């Protein structure tokens, strides 16, 4: 019988469909649960189960979500259940502990907003965050970290539990073949630029959620600095804004930088958009794991200017695949952007190096192979724990 793996995530869980399909191709029975749209999963034959949770602080909603996930584990009875995003990684081990179902796997894709801001609320939540992850670690079969920095932090804070391992880009990696197919099917660079009405000027692009934690105010101020020196440069922002709650950037803030800043909102044609760009800026101040946007920018052969967040430093090799600048500094970000726009030969070399790094280190195939080895290990442990005591005793070597 095939090992059944349930994948639990948030509203953007559909981005992991290539990874889930890769695991199905490796012989696992797969299903998914999340707060997003079921249609993309159903279109490729992945059973999907709605699972709602509140992204922000809401204790009553959290209790309801934990109860909902517990019911789901009882109904589906997966052998392994892997969580992505902060709250599913907390709910899932606890639900598995309550139900006695499944070997739960946490995927730590960064440290979330609690460690991304110096606000009083964030500081007050840090002890709660550590307490919850310590509790979750007691029931966790394995924890996948995307970067070594996060594994070291969890170990130092006694939150890692057993079977902690680093899988670079373990949140799903980048589907190299799928990205290249999307590029082949998309409009040309010149066609996309015409469709966006951006003319022949240089384009600096970012793909991220339009929140303060992602450094969008810093990017807007850097855009103003760049505009004074190179008026033809256009900054294109791709990503959702309305769904981002109290930390969302307002439309008025973006409009204040028109016409050299254009916000497109959430888009499904990111490969084509990246093809139209000259440079990728990633000003995040959020405690990222491995940002998928940086991997896709690399595949598009774009040089990157990113901040000193550990996940960015893991992907971007300073001076080789892009430039690393201090976070929260519009001046440093603008300087990095202007340097690469001015030296196109150097920028071109960085873009090609970024593509090689994305393909070799963060490919979907490598990440899927690492997960398959983990699942097989967990399945062996699970099956052994289910053996009758007499059978276990009979299998032990005699003195």
C-alpha cells in the first residue's frame, strides 16, 4: 500500500502543486488541505480539502482551526502530514498528538512576523512563539528547515525536536522545467513590455506581498532616488495588497510615486513578467526562509539586489549572483540598483550565475528526492512502532 502524505498550507498552497506532483511521481499517495482555491489541485487530480485558519492573532479562530484539522486527520488518516506556513506548522503536530494519527512534519519557512519587526506586540509574542513550538516539537516526527540559520535558532531555543534537517528550498523549491515551459508559452519580452505600457525604459521588478515587513516602503523611497538619476527607469510591483491586513501598503502610498512605480497586483504570469525586467529588487525585512521569488528571478537570469536577511544571503551570493544591501536603507538599495543598471556587462554575468545556482541547488527534483528519503525513513519508524510487542521481540537478535 502506498504511503499517504497530506500537505497542509495557506492561501498560496497551490504554488506547491509541482512539488506535490513530484512526490506522487515518486510513488506516494498525495492529498492537500489549505485555505486557498481547490480548483488548481482538482485540475491535476490532487484531492483537496478546505482548511481555514486566520493568519493574524485570533485565539478563538486558532482553537477552531485546531479542531478542524484534528477532524481532518481522523477522516483522512494520512501516514504522514506535512505543514507549511507558521500556523499549520503549529496546528499539525498538536492535532496529530490529539488524534494519534499521522507522523507530522513541520516545514520552517522563516520565523514569521514575530521576528520580523521590533514592535511591542511582536516582542511580547516571542515567548509565546517559542512556547508553542516547544510544545509542537514534542509531537513532531521531523522538522524541515530551509536554511541552516533557522535550524541553529530552533536548536538553541529547544524547539527543534527530533529529526531536524535542512533541505535548501524545502518549501517546494523551484520547478525548473515548469518555469521554462511557461516562458516558452508566454509573450516575448517586447510584447510584454508593450502590454504593460512601460515602453523601452529599464524595469526593476519585485514579486512579493505588498506589506511593510517585505520592505515595500524602503523600495518606494529607493525608487524615488533612482528616478532622480535615471528618470526612464520603471519599478514594477507584483503581488497582493488588499489581503495583507493592517501591515499592507496603501494604494495612496504607491500612487505618490506614480508614474515611475506601477503596481500590478497578484499575477499568474510571473515568468513572463520577469522576462520583461532588467533587474530584480527584493527589499524584504521579513525573516524569510528561501524566498521562491528569488529562485524564479534567478531562472529568469536577472541580477538581484536583496537585503541581509539570512534567507536572501543563502540564495544571493554577494558580488556573484547579485548584491546584498542593508535592510531598511533606501539609499543603499538605490545605490545597489543604480550600480547594476549602469554596469550591464556585470549585471549580465550575475544573471547567468543566478540561473546556474537556482538550477543546481534549489531544483524541484533535488528537493523531492530529499523528501522521499525523509518519508521513507519516517514510514519505517511508523511501521515499526505499530508492530505487536511479540513480533518486535521475535525480531530482536538473540544473544
